[in-house]
C-alpha cells in the first residue's frame, strides 16, 4: 500500500483528541519589547483545530510578533500560550524542537535557497527529523525525494522539480515553500503575509491552496494579511490587532458589506494618534539628517 500525503496527518499519540480542544490557546499574553513598546498586550484567544484565522492590522500592530510566539521563536513577558496542548513558552529545547515539527511556517519572502533545485528545497523541509548534514539531493533517502515530488505535485509544480528555485515566479516560489513545510507533516501552518509581494492572481492561488490543505489535511491555518477583502474570502475568523491588542475578533459567516466596512475601518485606518506618531517619526528622522 502506498502512503498518501494525508496519511501522515493522523494526530500524534498523546495529542489532544477532543475535537473542540483548541489547537492554539493564549491567555493574557503580553510581550514587552522595552519601555512603552508592547508587541502584544493582554492577548487572549482560542483557535479551533482545522480553522483558518486571519490576523489583520496595520504595520506594527503585532501580527508577526503573535505568529513568532506561536512557534516559540519568541517567549511572552507574561501570560500563557498552549499549542497542541503544550505550553510553548515554557518548553525546554528538545521538546520545543519536537513541537516545532508540527508547526510549518511560511513568509513573505519565501525563504528558498535560490541556487538550489526546487526539489532539493522541498527536501530540506525534512531536515528537522534527519540526522547528519545533507548536501545535494542524492544525500536524501529515496523515500524523502519521492515524497518531496508528491508534495510538489500537490502544489502543481512537479514539472519544475529540477529547475533552480530562483528561476520561478514569486507565486511559484511560495508554492514551493508551502510544499517544503508540508514535508514536516505539520498540523498547524503559520503564514506571515504570504501574499504581500505577489500579484492578485498569484495571491488568490496561494490562498486557494491554503484552503485546500485545510480541507485535505485538516491543517489549522493562522495567517497575517493586510488586505481585508482577501481575509474575508479566505478566513473562518478574523482577528484585528492594533498596538498589540485584539480590537476585533469575529467569524466571517454572514458578514454584510457594512460589517466588512467596519472591519476595514477598525483595523486598516490609522487613528489620528497613529498618524501623529508617523509624522513625529519622519520629523525626527529629518531632524537627524
Ligand atoms: N525584536 C523586536 N524588538 C523591539 N521591538 C519590536 C521587535 N519586534 C517587533 N517590535 C515592535 O513590536 C510592534 C509589533 O511589531 P510586528 O509584530 O512586527 O508588527 P506587524 O507584523 O503587525 O507589522 C512594533 O511596534 C514593532 O516595532
Ligand atoms: Mg509583520
């Protein structure tokens, strides 16, 4: 019997099995970056397994900080974060590395090695669970190479396997990055502005792909976006951040155009205070020159 990629997504032993157990849970999470700079401010929320949540907010509102806390890249100053039932802010190194294998992450700039082939880039997604250095495609076990091809097939790029990654378009590179993260067999996929540098057609393709992976693999997706229209099409739920605080948290079912306009206003329009701080910053920079 051949294993299909979705066979890899059975919950691990000891994982929370109750369907209503949140995949991610935050309680009063605060991150102080210094006096007066709060990356996160008393954030509490629960995210259901298999859901798609979009984090909305202006630049500097705390979206990336929140995502980095979910995979333990940053630890909270106060508060508690549980991911797949584990207290991520308190895990010792080895346990954190194990948990991170269940959490894929993709970024605005794709993070591929441009001079490497597409297929080898995808294979590197398995590095976290292989021993020893891997240099060159041939160093990966055959089973890993075959699975990397399967994952490329899923994102529609199997025919590009042997091309250099930097010869692909931005949208294709992001699909390769997604295939690479699938090599970890993640249960959660975090995406930090995955379509911010893509044209509208490629952006739509990436978001459709995220939706398909949620359907096929039951992935829990949390993604930062700054386009309200894309967010409302993609997400089950939108969470608006402003100055590290949750200022909006609602399901996208049954939204009227008026609700959409309010969402836009509450997260995408700078307040007078924010405008002033921007002006202050530019005056300050101008004065320093
Ligand atoms: N490593 C850091 N050191 C100091 N301040 C930071 C750091 N990372 C983020 N911040 C600050 O935290 C706030 C939120 O930043 P960020 O999460 O990057 O916002 P977003 O992703 O929504 O643009 C901003 O005020 C930013 O300047
Ligand atoms: Mg960011």
